[in-house]
């Protein structure tokens, strides 16, 4: 897992602080309280661990961003706010020139949605493995049961061998001891199996196949159990019994349908004659009412026409009467002036001509035309009045007849409703129960038809379970052989022992000889050092080292042996190591040999074998590279960064440069 730390940015209340990292070794040293260990805590915080809340961080810290290079081409930034349980990850894929951004939770829920569509990335650990372009390794959840499920190893588990914190550097040997919590102890052993090649590709593949086979078998057995329970509750044994039930139900269904038909025909025959008779009368009355309504409308139209004519006669009679009155009033009047314009009439007109209109005055007959017209109008008015009276009487007779027929039709309609209600009530009261029984039988028949495939499905599932059991046994045998083969291949284990002993000897660890033996039992992976030729009289391990300083160097040498092995074998483990205070409980003056020997070994190691890996180290004192070639390697380029930190010196400021608190 090629992960290179580039820069750490602290977002504080008053400033943004950058902490760059060298490609090879970054060295922080100085007085306590300057924030040296906090730098490593914050790197670990950005990668998913809990934050150690120092007084300075409690007062000033808001968040942090860790810039890294993954596989030398994928640039990524891990940003996390104070108190947050998720990390904002942004990365640039150089191959596609595409920038991605996701918010990754530290741990995911069971119903979580993938962070990247169509992937199995649910949390920060999954995302880091994805960016490193490797699949998360899987191990058995239970180390006691063979049929347990497989779970993923987390990136946080791998960090135990990449970050040696000051608090646990001399108290816990990678959680492998008996007194450690079972969960961490088993996880640490899984990491060792992974490093030593005991989780080879074939083993991992067989474990995955075995897990899927067991899960598939369990699901099919559960399905068989549920189907059998359902069939027993339904009192159904097999396919033949279902078919016999269907035959008997068909007979019963036809019988119920015939009973329903008989009831309907009986009630229908008894009520058919009366209902038809009343329906015929109702139709006749409806037609009669329609004809009477039309006749009444015709009468109404004739009456309205005669009333309009009567009004015209009355107006004409009034006009005639006014004409006679005017004529009689003006009879014998001689006009001296024109009644229209008022001018004098000086016209000379012949005798018997009108002086106004100059027309000849005709002789008056005995009977005036206007009087005759008036008499004629009166006669016509009387005739018209008689006609109106006759029409009104006829209309009243039609209306009365329509009312009488309407009343009779209402009675007939009521009778029809009564007869039909009696028919429906009689039919429903007898047929409702039969219809309910028919519905129940029909539903049961359909349910049995749907159940017909189930017995055959049970038999098929039993056969599949038998095949899966055979497949499971085969996979178990192959997995056992693969594990035995992997564990028998002790090449990596032997090299780890040699590398660990070499580290101790080069550092100058007290009591270590080049020909000592390192024993690592594959049950717990705790290293024991014995003196050759003295059997078990001389045994050295982490737990019996009396000095805390020895424990620190012992653990550092083992972690470095792990990374030497990983670099040599191409084992997927993060390519950086963070060691917080390797000289804890060791005086650089009283134990000058171990102090100088450790750092000479570190400088040489990361300039040669671990040249492609990165070391961030925190300590009390700084020891400069003193070998010419090594010194030249670190002094050139950006391979080496040294930073002196104190809590109260502005020339060598603390991590948060403006903070002068506890």
C-alpha cells in the first residue's frame, strides 16, 4: 500500500498551520509540551482514529487536513473536523484527470449506501483500500468455529504495525499478549497471518467460497423449514393430497353454484308475472303522460296566440272609437288658419272642397264606415273570447287527466319497487351465504393451485442442500490442505525471525548475539529469543523485559522487521511508519550506545532497504546522520526534514506557534 504523507494542515482558531513531511525521514524533537506527539495523533485522526484532546487542541483546534500521495499518482486529501465521525476525502485520478469527493464515515451501518455507485465502499477503511487499488483482506469472524462468516480486516488494524504511539510503545506488544482484549488479539494475529503469507490467494479464495456455500446452504435450509411448516399448518402433505383436495373442492363448488341457480330461478318464476304486468302498465302510463304533456303544450301555445290577437283587436277598437269622436267634434268647423303651421288660409277652393287639404268633400252616407268597423271588431272580440274559454276548459281537462295518470303511475312504480325489493331480499337472504361459501371455496382452490409447486420445490431444495453439503465438505478439505500448505511454507516466518534478530543486533540491544535463535509460535506470533546451546535456560520476550526502555526498542525493532519483510516480499501494508519516542525511558547520555546505534540503524535502513518507505519519528533528542554516504543521501533533496520544537521559544515554536498555554 504505497501511501506517502505529504503535508498536514491544522485549522486553528487564529491561524492555519502547515506541517510538511519528507519523502524519507521526518524528525521532530524537543521539549515536552511542544505538540510533537500531537502531529502523529492528528495524522492518525485524519485516517480514522479518535483524537487525543490535549489542552491546546481543546482550546484552539478546529480541524485538520492530511495530504497524501497514493501509488505515486493519485493525490488525495483527508479532511476531518473536530468532533466529527466522518472524513471528507478528495482525490485526483491522474489517469482520468477527474476529481472525486466523498464524505466517508469512520464506521458504516448495516443499511449504508455505497459511497461510490456500484461499489462495495461503505466507510473510510474501504475507501483507502479502494484508492490503493487492493481488495480488503477477509478473515474468519470466529477463530473457534469453522462455519463462521468472513469479515474484512480494517485499515485501522494495519495501522497497529505502522503507528507506535508513545502511550503503548512500552506497554503492549501489538495486542498479541494474553492480557489483551480478545478482539484486538485475534485481529493482530490475523494481520500477522496476512504478513507471513498464511492468507494466500488460494486460501482467501477457498475461505470465500466456503463462506458463500455455507450461507447458501443455510438460506435453503431455512426456506425448506418455512415451506414444510406452512404445509403442515395447512394440513398438506404432498402433491397428490393437494390434487385430491382440488377434485373434492371442484365437486363442492359446482354443487353450491347449482343451489344458487335453483334459488334464483324459483324466486324469479314466482314474481315474474306481477312484475311484468305492472311494468306494462307503467309503460302505457308513461306514453299517455308524454302525449298529454304534448297536448297541454299545444293548448298553451294556442291560448297565447289568441290572447295576443285579442289584444290587437282591443287596440284597434280604441283607435276607431277615437276617430269617431274626433270626427264628430270637428264636424262643421271652418278653418281660417292651417291647424298644422298656423298660417291664414287664403286659398280659393271650389265649393264642396276642404279648405285645409283642398280635396273634394264626399257625401256622407247614413252609416259611417268607422262605425261599421267598430261593430265588426266587437263581434270578432266576442268570438275570440269564446274560443279562449273553450281552450282554457280543454287545457284544464288535459291537466287534470295528466295529474290523475301521474298519480296512478306513482302507485304502479311503488308496487314495482316493492315487488323487486321482495325479490331481492328473498334472493339475497338465501344466496348470500351460498355466494360466501362459493368465494371461500374458489379462494381455497386458487391457494391450492399456487401451492402445487411447493412440494416439488421442497424436494428440489433438499437436493440442492445435499449438493451444497457435499460441496462444503470438498471445500473444507481443500481449505484445510491449503492452510496447512501455507503454514508449512515458513519462508516469510523464517525471514521475519532473521530480520528481527538482525535489527536487535544492529541496534546494539543488550544481551543479543548474532547466533541467538528467534522462535515465533504461529498460535500467538509472540517472538521469543533463546540462546543457542542453552535449551530454554535463556528466553527473552517482550513480557519479561524488565526495562521499559528495552521494551520500546524491542517493539520498534519488530515493527521495522515487519516493514523490511513487507518491502522485500511486496506485502500490502501502509508504506509509512510513525514512531513516537523510541528513546522513552532511555537516556541519550547514560545509554549513548543504544541511542546512537538505533538512529544509525534507522538512517541506514531508510536509505537502503526501506528507501521507498517513509518514517516520521518523534523523540526527545536529535542525532544527526554521521556516516558520509548516509549523510549525503539525507542532506540532498527533500528526503530529510528535522524540526526542533519547544513550548516557549519563538525560534523553535510549538506546533500551534501562537499558543502559550499548558
